[in-house]
């Protein structure tokens, strides 16, 4: 038998090992397709389950004409836009921004002018709405209006004076009360009104020597503020307040007219 040297034998064994290692390892089972679950590919059923979803079409932006909005909304939008343009022109000054504001402002001014003209036409068409017919605002008519008001006041004082007398509740030690006492004394003498002054502190005003002390009248009539001037019927069962605090004679005459007319004359005008 041929014997190989030990070095040659070792070399052959090493080559055999390398060749075996170079051969890829093969599986004992044939290649299989990977298993897929419902999570990987949903189960296909009846055909309507797999219809493609319809994508909503983008909505077109709708614009509404300004004139189609309610008047209050129109005015609010115009005023808001004008203010916005003004702020922009102030904070970012430029000829263009200023022009944008001036255009909107001019538009509102024109609308206001149109309203003024329409109002003038309305007063011609509906003269009963013209307040100038009831209370003229022209200077030339002021003396005539004052004279007419004076006549009305005197008529009211005379009418109420026939039905009522005056009770003045005042404090003789109070300066404002004494000033009111002087006014009421002169007023009652001027128009011939019956006057009973009542002192709440026992002190008399020099302008009202006929003053009597309070003997329960104030409590009976529920008078708690002074000075107080009341209209009182002769039977003392009917009374109503005429004035509290200080008033001039002119204002007191006007108050008689207010009470006589139920406080309507000054608001509705003299010509009804």
C-alpha cells in the first residue's frame, strides 16, 4: 500500500473540509408560499363589499350679494370693513391703504346723504311727522312759543288752584329749605294760591310767618324728603306731590303745567 507523507495527507483533509463548507445547506422541505392573514389582505366576499369609495367633490364657495342680507347685517359689515380699513391705513400707512378707507367712508357718506334727502321728501309727503309744526326750531318763533307756554302754565295754575291748596313741608333751620320757602311764598302770592307751611323742626322761615308746627301731617302723607311741596284738596283726603327740593318760580310754573297735562305736553307739542 502506498503511504502518503503526513504533510500531503493533512493538505488533502483541509481541502475536503473547505469544499464541504462551500456547498450551501439545503432544506429537507420544498419551498412554501408565505401564509397571509386577513390583516394582510382582507377576505373578499360579495362584490358590493369591495366597491371603491366615492370621494366627495370639493364644494364650490358660495358668494351672497350684500344686498341679499338683512339691512342690519349689511350696515354692520360695512361699518366693520370701514373700521378695518381705517386701522390698516393707520398702522400700515400707504396711499393705497388710505384710498381703500376713503372709498368706503365716501360710500357710507353718500348713503347718509341719500337718507337725508329721503327724510326731507317724507316730511313733505307725510307732514304729520314734521315736529317743526308742533315745536318750531327757528329762532324767530321762540318769543311766540314762550308766550304760548306762559299762557298754558297760567291756565294750569288757575285750574289746579281751584281744586287744591299748597302744603309746604320744610325745615326752618336749613338754608335750602328757607330758599324754597321764599320762592313758594312769592309764587302763592303771585297766583293767589292757598298755602299752609309746616315746619318740621319747629323753626319758622321769616318769609312764612304763618308757619305751623308739624302735628302728624307729614307722617300721614308719608313725606320723608324735604323741602316738599304738595297739592292738597280742601277735604285733605286727596293730595299729590308737586315738587321736592328747591325750584325757581319759572320751574314751579312749568311743574304745574306738567301735572295738569300728565307730563305729556312737553313731549307731544302744544298743537295736537
